[in-house]
C-alpha cells in the first residue's frame, strides 16, 4: 500500500496536518484524468492515465490518500499529487 498521510511545512514534519476531504475533492475535480467513482465510496477516484491495471485507483480516508500495489505509472501519479498537496 502507498499512502500520502500529512502535509508539512518542511521535510522534518514539525508542522503536520491531514489532507482534508475538501482538498482531495478539489484536486480530483481539477485533474482531467481523475474522476470520483461513487460505487466504491464518496472519495474513491479512478485514474484514466496509462497503467498496467484496468482501473487504477486512489482513495481518500481519514486524511490519507492511498492505493494498493501501484505500478510505476500510479507511483508517479501519487508523487505528482504529493507535490500539489505538499504531502509526504
């Protein structure tokens, strides 16, 4: 499992706070390759980018964004999201 857990003002993590559901939904809304898939939950998103999986996904829960068994493409997407949200 790969997770983004907190946002931090610096890499030491002294000032951390969880990613809010509102931030997650705004990010999904602003990304043409992400879309919410309500059949799996209010915060479950499918990524339409190139992946070895048919439906690569990301999910938000309790301040964390996660996915399971990411291939290289999904891993790179998670890094892109981490950068946008200043998350680690």
